[in-house]
C-alpha cells in the first residue's frame, strides 16, 4: 500500500485531513496540488504541510495554461488521484493520467446535493442529515459512480463550522475503510440515480442578504450556515451593514411587517420575520463586533423597517 503513487488535490482543513489519513495508512503522496484560483490561509496551510513533509507541491493552472501541468502529472505516473475540498474542475485528460482512476470525497449526499457549497445549502434547507460521499470522477460535476457514503446528523445547534468537523471525521472514515479497495481496483462503483439529482450553485457573499419575509427558522438557518469565518448573513440599516452572527427564532408573531425591528434596547434586539420573530444574540457592524450603543449610532430603533432588496453600497 505504501508504494501506491497518489496525487492529492485539495486546500483548507479537509485537504489536511486527507494528508493526515494517508499518512496513517502509510502512504506518501508523490505530489500535492493546490488551485490557482484561490489564495490565503486555506492554500498556505496545505503548502506549509507539503514543505514540512517534503512533498512536491504543484499548482493547477487555468485550462488555457493546462498543457505543461498535464505533462508534469503524466511524468509522475500516478496510480490514483484523490480530491478532497477543491474548487477547480479536473478535466478528463487529467483524471485519465491515473492508472486506477480519480476519486473525490464530496461534501454532501449524492445525487441530491451536487455542486458547490452543498454543506451550506444543506444547513439553509434545514436538513437533519448529510454525508461525505466517495465517488469516482467522470466528465460531469459530481456525477460519477459512488463507492460509499458516511452519513452524520445535522443537529439543531450545529453550524457550518461544527459540520466541517463532522465532515472531516466522516471523510476520514470513508478514506480509511475504502483505500485498500481503491488501490487494488475492487471498490464498488454504483451509478447515481439521475431522477434524484439536484445541483446547487456556488454562493457569493451577496447571497447572505436576509429575506425577512421567510420564516424565522429559515433566517436562523441562513445565519448558522454563514458563521465566521464565512462572510455572514446580513441586513442593511441605511448604508450600515449589520451582520448577524447568532440568532434564535422565537414563537412570538408580531403584527409588524417582516423586517421590522420589534424591539431594540439593552435587553433585546428582535426583528419580525415571515412567521415569527428573530432574537439577535450577536452581531457585527461594519465588520466589527457590535454593541447596543453601536445600534443606536447606526440608527437601529424599534419600528424601523429593514430592507430585503438589493444591498446599497457601504459608506
């Protein structure tokens, strides 16, 4: 098993989980690949691990510049390509270079949650369960045959940060269990049921704008799906951006229109949603942790109607 020639594609903490798991399995990757379209801490932590372990570090370029990269990978003669937490597509001419195939650990159930940011979408949708899914990469986006999945619960107090931890545990279990079968080519590969397939698009920071006409539970789901370090669910007070970091739905149904500040004082900030109120437990104003005094300076007062339309520019 230790002689298997594997190239790992990934960034962020889940990529580190892949490298940690392979190390426990006695596997030293012949290269680690990070994406050219991302930077910052998520890429640097993988680069740092590669340097620490003396692993060859490569950067996947954009498709127009792919030819030299393909030649580099071809020269490595990989047996397997393993992908975990990666924002770029791997074209078929790249995955075909792995003698025993290319496999991805997907951050959700398949085929119900194909596409990008699916764990965030699962929280927004109020799902009570998700999964890490090991599948073979083919020409489509998350369409390849499934080897296995490892399910885990989404509890009411989970947020996207805690679920990242659960996902790491589930993916590690999958990779540990199925690695020998991937190496010798005996892993099952079950075609996905296209009748159950659904694609979710990649989200942008602007998608965090709260629609107060939705239920208070839906508002809370959006908030917990976008906790720090994600950009956050937000609303606007004039030209002030108010980012909600923790909220709770309460049963009270105000006669006020959705988006109306029902109460704003030292004891409570409460906002009317579509079918009940939302109590705000923590928030940021213009990127800094907010206080009651900040609310007053920002113009947040009882009776104020917060917009749900397109955001206006910051000052």
